[in-house]
C-alpha cells in the first residue's frame, strides 16, 4: 500500500515537466484579437469590451481612390483580406463602431478552415475589405508599432463586363479606398498589455479611416430606406473551401452573390496538386448546373431551382477567379404596373423604385416608356 503512491508521484512530476515544456512562449493576446465569422453581437450597455491603451504618435489617412461615402448604411460586410493581427484589430474596431451606430456588421475574416464557410444570405449595403499592406509590430505592447492598412468600401454588385451587369441600377456609391498610416507607442507614463494595445491600434486605424471616408456626420443608420422585397431569401450559392463569397446583393431586377477563388492551385484529399477551380467543377454538376454557351470572358452555368432560373459565372483574372451567382427578377411588367399605381397614390417608395429602374440598362424599352410617361 505504501509503494502505490510512487507511480502517482512520478506521474505528477512528468505531467508538470511536460506542461512546462509545451507552454507556448506567447503572452495572452499577443497574436491579436479573434474575429469570428457571422453577425457581430456585443453587449449593448458596454460594446467596447476591451479598454484602449493611451497612445502617442500619429495616425493619418488619405483617400487613395474614389470619394467620400454617405455613411448611411444598414448592413455592412467587414471582410479581412489577410490574417494579420492589424487587419483583425481593425475589423473588430470597425464592427464595434457599426454596432454602436445601430447597424448590422457581418464579419468575414479570412478563414483557416478546410471546410466551406456558409455565407449569410443577408443583402448588404456595403462591403468593406481591410488589408495590411505593411507592418512592424514591436516585441512588447509598450514598443513602437508601425502599420499601413487599406480600407476598400464598395457596393456589393456584379462587376463591369459581367453578363448580368445591365440588370443593376446605377451604383449608390463608387468604390472608395482609404489608406491609413499608423505610428504609435504608449503615451508618456502609460502602460499597455497586448489586448489594450491591439484595441487602441485598431480603433485608431478605424477612427482615421472614417474621418476621411465619411462626411462630418459620420456613421448614421438611415431613418428610412428603400425596401427591396422579393418575397423569398437570397438563394445560397455553390460553395467549396476554396471559394469566398464577399456578400449578397438584392436590387429590383437582380439579386445574388459576388465572390472569388484566390490562387491557382490547391491540394486534393490525397495531397495531389490540382487547379483551384477543380473542386468547383466537380461540384456544379452535382448541383444540376448546366453549362451555357457564352461569348464573354465569363464561363456560365444555369439551373432551375425552386421556381427560379439561377445563373453562375466565373472569370479567370490571373491570380484566381471571380465568382458570381445571380437570379433575374420575373414578372417585370406586373412589378412596374404595381409601382406606377402606388406612386399615383403618393407612395414615395414606389416612385423611388421607378426612378431607380430607369438607370438599369436592361430594363425593357416598353417598361421604360411606361415609367417615363407616369412621371409626366
């Protein structure tokens, strides 16, 4: 009985040695904040969950492309174009600001997963893509940090030259790109740990970006918005681990998804290298997608699903493929008739729908004439 304690003591000693040996040499929070995919939900009473360290230094933003956005958004996709901790800290800070302003922030970090990430079928007003262009993070949270981060703000819509482009009304905004240069260190007499330093850095980047990209009024959830209803959710697109859907869109004549496949090759389940679109090419026939002849640079497929004609297209862009799925609105004549009748009774929403339709190149000429006549 006395000897039975020896194995137990030996086991405890070995466990302790092993725990010390495998303990990672990384302080809590050193790798930056975690950002989970999906709708960002924060406590309403105190959405800023992590305090910010007080920083000294400079954070300056410049408008690289486009013009100021109006900041009147309801649903925004916040997408990370890399896995850098500066990108994730900016994503979380922007999500906090959107949440505080009463908006829906759909977080889309770059995933390490080998399984498809189901996209959220929520039509978005904007997609904001965040990427770290250059970074030099000190070895401690009290060191001087430098980072250059870009923010690309755009409507989710089919790109120029796309087979379905003409179905879209004029864009609400053109693409805006803001580049922020940050050089920071703890303020004199101050101290920070990793979480508070990352929080301060991300919020500093986002504050500078919003000050340049938006008018002085800043982020504002619109008091009223143009409701675009189709009577059913946006249908899900085909998805493979290599594909990344940036966001859903829903306009009067067309709705769907935009996305991309990055890179030229992937490994299959046996470790063999194959083209990055190979998994998609195997998936499409299983989803009853049929190839469609096309004269454009887009390869196209189509299928009838749940009473809707759905279209899928990809285009080779050198370092990957652009991907899209879309559905055209059926019953345009009945739709226009209903809006004309409603607008004559003073329905401002119906009148706005008609005005927007006039900017869609694919609107049938007979419907265009009817709408123009209704405004006289």
